[in-house]
């Protein structure tokens, strides 16, 4: 069990794509925590949108982590 935050709405138990999306977001530091006023901000609705969302919004802890991310993107290609 993970603490996804007050604003997390669990998908149906059998919705594997939505659970996979939630897992990817959590593993990359994105949860649904907020003060309750404006919500946690935009979160992708579809699993297919998650990779782009993470690459645009993730902040890295160190210069090495940032460099690794840039190299990984170049290896994957367009």
C-alpha cells in the first residue's frame, strides 16, 4: 500500500492500465497530495500520456541524475 494522497481516486480494481499509470506516477515521485484547495495539479488521464508527463515535469535530485535522464532520452530516440 502506498500513500497516494488525499486527492487520489482509486480506479476500478480490474482497470490494469489505470493502476499501472498510478504506479508509474508514484515511482517517479508524483502523488495526489495537496492542501485541499486546488488539488494536486494536472495528472495524466491515460497511461499513454504518462511518459511524456514525467519527462516534462520531473525534477532531478542531482546533476548525475539529470545527465542520466538526458542520455536515456537520446538512447531511446524519437
